[in-house]
C-alpha cells in the first residue's frame, strides 16, 4: 500500500512540475482567480489604445510645403473629425484614447487633402506626395474627352491670355516648377519646357502637349485670405488643374494646394483662399496630346467666415460663434467605462462592480485651439457596493499632473470641489443621481436605462494643451479615502496617511502583485457587461487573466467573450 501511495505522490509531483513548466513557458502566473494574479508593475489596467502620437510630415524636396500653424486631423470611419492639433516644425502631437478594437480611422491634412490610415500609438511618419508627379503615375494614354466649361456667374476672369491667342509665354525650360519666376498679376503664362505645341482645335488656338510628353503652365495672381476662388479650363484629354497658395511672391514653399483631374471633375476647382495666403499659382498640367483653351480664374470676395474667427465656415463647427470653432472628443472614439472596487486600501472581492460609470465628453476649442468648454455625460451603470461612495473628477495634463486652475464656471449636475484644483464633485453618494433604486449587479434590481449626470465646464484662459479627466471615487462619510485608476495620484483632499497601509503600495493604488482598485475600458458601440455580484473578473471573463498577466500583450479583446450567466448586460440586447 505504501508503495502505491508513494507512486501516486510522485505522479502528482511530476504533474505539478509539468504544470509549472507550461506556466513559465507562457509567462502566465496562476490566474484562476483575480487575487492570485501577478501583473507587470507598469501595467495601467486599461483596455484602450491610449497615449501620445508624434506625427512627422515629410514633404517631397522637389515640392516643399509650409505647414507651420496648420492643422492635422484624425477622422473616424464616418469622416467625422475626432481630434485636431496644430503643426509645428512639420510635427504634430496627439494624445488620444481609443478602443483597442478600432477600424477606419485616418489622418487627414486639410492643406493638401491627403489621407493616411491611422497607425496607432507612438511615432509615425506621413510622406506627402509631389502632386506634379501624378503626371507620370496616373498617365492613362490619349483620351478623346472634351469639355467646355460653364463660367457663368463665376465673376471676372483675372487670367491674361486666357484664350491662348498670343504666344508670349515666359520660358522656364529645363527647370523644375518654380512659382516665383514670373511677375505677379502681369497676366502672362510661364511654361516649364518645350514639350508643347500651338495648335488649332475647332477654329480656336490652343496649347497642346506633344505626343508621349507632358507639360504644365501657370500664372501668378494676388488673392486675399478667406475669399472664394474658382479655376477651370476648356480641355481635351488628360488635364489636371492645380491651385498652389503662397504667403508672398518670394515664397519657395506653398501653404496649401487644391488639385483635380478634370476628366473626372469637369466643373473645376471651387475653394477658399487659406489663411496667410496672398498669392496663388493657377497651374494646368496636360499629357500626351491633351490640350487646353479658355482658362478661367476668378477670385470674387465672398462671405465664407461669417463669424470672422479666421476659420472658413466649411471647417468651422460653429460658423456663427467667434468664440468656438472646433469639436473634439474624449475618448476620441467610443465611450469610457470605469469600474471600481471600494475597499481601498484593503483588497475587495474583485468583481469590479462596486461603482461603474460610463463617460463621454464633447469639448470645444476656439480658432487658436484653446479650450472653451466641455460637455460631460456620465451614466451610473452599476452600484454594487455595500458602502456608499461619491464620484469626483479633476483635470490633469498629459503627464497626469495637476494643471493650473482653468475652470471658469460649472453648470448642471456637478459642482466645484473647493479642496482640489480643477476638481469637481459629481455626486457625494449614488442616491443623489439615482431616480429609482437599482444596482445592476443583481438581475432582480436592474435597469437598462441608468441615470446620467450631465454638466458643462466653461474654461478660463488657457494654452490649449492636453487635458485628461481623472475620475475617482471617495467614501461618502470619509472624503479622504479616494480610489483612483493606477497611474493617477491622490488629490490634495486624499488622506495620505492611508498610503502604504493594508494592501496599498506607496499610494499607487496597486497591490504588491500589481492589482488595482479601478480599471478602464474604452468600447465603441457597446456597453461593458460587468460581473454579477461576488463573481470576480476572471470567473466572468475567462480570457481576462491572460490579458492582465501579460500586461495587455495578449487577449486584448477579453471583454468580448464573457462566461454565460456571469455578467449583466445593461444594453438590453
């Protein structure tokens, strides 16, 4: 009998060793329950793609462009602008918060109309095209398409020799495109080479590209920022129209350009002179037997900036309000869900449903990208705690440090926190917000329409630098007992004597194993199905342990596969 017992013990030891070897090979510590997890010390416990992006805009040396002070956008799949920042030194820095699973996002450069797919957090280089190279890459051979423009009601033509009756071109043969080689407003065409001929089409003189050649011609004229501008020509074949805008006649790099392939867009270019531009180069590029005639450029003054803030109405989200121009969002896409345990500095039951809120913020900026106001919607998704907690927020900078006070006023369902710079109290206990009792942690005490706090912050003078919301809870009867997301420090109102007591490590809001008291998810188009009461996260979400112990490196979509019957879906689906 002893021999049988010894063999059984040996088998169990071997099995345990094999299990340890498997665990080590996958760098996963015991993750059968939340409390036994070990997470990397720098893990932020956020299911999001969040952080800083540094974008470098690389221009073709043959076609330099002055982008200083312009804007770069991030757009979503519906072409909505979700973030915008200024260009400085051909670089742009964004701080974004996005769902881990996102698609269809893109960068958009208004100065050129170019787009690039979004490439995630970190550093990215975006190469700008040389638009004139399209003459080579898009060449399609001879075409028979002919078009006569309709220039009625377009204003007065400011081009000279627009019908090409005179052969008085300034020659610039053999050089690259140089807009400063002519005289402003003189009304003469500049041509880059000798790859053209004078021809007659339908009884009218035209300028025609030689077979198997391409050429381009341009004229320079004075314009005013904010004016409308129109450019077109009669044409046959493969012809492209460009408008290049410059700060002055001596500029060697353009501020912006507009471009159209006329066979596909025969109505021509209709746009607005950008801020800072005083000179336009109207350029026609034509290829392989294509010809142009009766070119037309008009620059009638137009009311395109009704509020006079320097942002064209088409780009202004508030065209009749000079104090506001742009909208941005937090998160940039989707909604932020924050899930709290409330027993800090002692461990809780890790079901992360003591208090759950769902956040969406719409922020406005002025023409200089300074912050004007922010509209908050905060839904109280779940209240599973036996203790009563309040919800508060403060605004911090990109490094999660306290900013100088920038709140001018608050209206709606929040009030200023007199003890915290840039701080707000949203409620001191959940019953201040709940219109009826619900927990959303028990199927018998649930609602699919959680109560929502809505309020607006109006900002005082500021520099438009990044602001991040630090949402946290505090004990209703003990204001200093705060619970923050990892990475955020306690406020000036926090009780620092509680730091490094019980299970907290140095006021980091993490345990010695790196476990948090609060987590963040950013989800797009769906609500977080949080655990039932007394069901910890790993029981509710079998892939959660791998995600956490890997520091977010694996199973990033853990929240998409809840265990049947272990969670509550308040979306009503």
